[in-house]
């Protein structure tokens, strides 16, 4: 258990970055069943991060994936360590299975992600080569993957998480080996391989950190001015009951679409146990979570339609969320509970779409 002092410090830390807890009042959302379909109800796409193993082995998971969502983002299958595990070997088997499941069920596929500093294969960090060899590797990695999925993957997170919180470029193997122009090059290579693909820059905290957002927008605008195609921005939105404020989210959506970028809420989950001190949240907490989701979706609906790429949830049920394992805490951030039953957040969402 964290001490009270530690908790106070954490709260102060949030307040320091202008974070005030949501005023989440209890709502009267009636419980609902999941016989209806989120995506059928929605004017914009409702996506979900998909784990192939769960889809193939868990009937509840597969049923909800098929029924509720119309866009699949492979949660890990398209990351470099999985698609490109050995220097000259691409491994397509699982990714292709996922694609055929998606297409058979009339889902669009959102490709996540071509260039990132995480989940890269081990061989990459030990690759020996001069600047030309690195450039060839980089180009080949992007273009082999985009070409393989051409016509099947609608959109790509071309570059993921390239900026620090202060808006400077993050150090990564790509920045180090290709140079600071790697983002521009990544978009150009992806576009050349599939001119029809919708191309996104994706990052976290863009909704809560105005400085980072401003720097990212300034940077992407410069690339656009040089003729680079960037269709939209993915705001991951791993948010929590504590922050950000709806006003911050509203400002973020507005800034992004005002500068002519499609808005993808790309990895939405709402943590209810950010500080790790509430392992067994009560009903009021889940009502508050529903209320928070309601605010986010209401703001998203105010975005002009041509800029609404869609909202993607980072998993189906609390059983499948990345948060407990990654952050080593209990959490319940998704639409369905561990038994694949709808939570108040689901009921709120279907009511609002
Ligand atoms: C996460 C996956 O959900 C986990 O299964 C994996 O262990 C780590 O990566 N931002 C991203 C996603 O862009 O790719 C991350 O996904 C979550 C944070």
C-alpha cells in the first residue's frame, strides 16, 4: 500500500501539470445487455485492439469482437519484433490469419505500427552497417510490410511515440541511425508503397499535454509543407478517472482537426486504479468510468464528420487489458468485465452513439 504521504505527493504531481480530478457524478445508466452492436449504432468506426490467440480460443471474445466492432487493430502482431524477427525474414503467418479473420467479417484493419522505439527485434540493435545500409534496412522494413498488406490494411500508424513530453524528438534507434529526418522518410516510404493508405502519426498524452501536442503539430505541419502525406493523428488516450479534464480533450480534438488532420482515438482505455490503491472498485467507480467515457464520446461526436476516423478501444474486456501486466496493478479500464459482460461504460456508449 502506498503511504498517505506518497499519495499526497502523487496528487500534487498531477495538480502541478494542471490536472484536476474529473468531477464524475454518479449516473443512473440502466444496466443493459450486449445484444445490440456498437458499430451498427455509430456513424464513425468503432475499433478494438485484437489478440489473435484470444480470438481463436475464447468464444466470448470472438463473439464480441465480431458483433461490436468494425475495425481491428492488431495489438501486437504487426509490431516489428513479430513481423520482422530476423534480419532478412518476415514472418507473416499470424498476421495474415488475423487479416483474413478481419476481412471475412467485414472489418477494416488498422496497421499498428511501422516505426517505434519499442518491441523491436533483437537483431536490430546489433545490426552493423554504414548509413547506406541502415537506410536500406529502414526502407525495406517499411515497404515490405506495407506492400504485403496493400489493399488489406486501410491505414497505418506510420510512426509511433516519436516525441518526448517536452516536445523534443525522442532518442531512438531510428533517430540515431537514420537521423532526425526519419519521420519524414518513414511517411514518404509508406506512401510510395501504398498511395491509397491512410497515414497516421500516433502518440500518447497528446490530449493532456498541450506543449507536446503543439510541438507535434508544428513538426508534422512542416513535413506537410514539404509535400509529405500525413492524413491524421492518433491520440492514444490511455486516460483515467483522474485526468485529463474534458476541456483538455476538447481543446486537443479541436487543434488537431482545425489543422486538417483526421482524429483517431486510437488506444482508448479508462483506468480506474491509476494509483494502485483501489483494487476492488465499487459500483460508483464504474458509473464514474461510464460518465468519463460519455464525456469523451460526446466531444468526439462534435468533431466534423470528415475528421472522425474513429474510436478504437485497447482491448475488449478487463481480462484482456495490457495495463495490469504492464504497470503491475489491478485495473478495469475497458467496456466489458472479466466475464465478458457489459459494464456501465458499454451501456453509456451505446446510448450515446
Ligand atoms: C501494448 C500491448 O497492449 C501489450 O500487449 C504489449 O505488451 C505492450 O504494448 N502504446 C502503444 C501500444 O502504442 O502498442 C501499446 O500496446 C500500449 C501503449
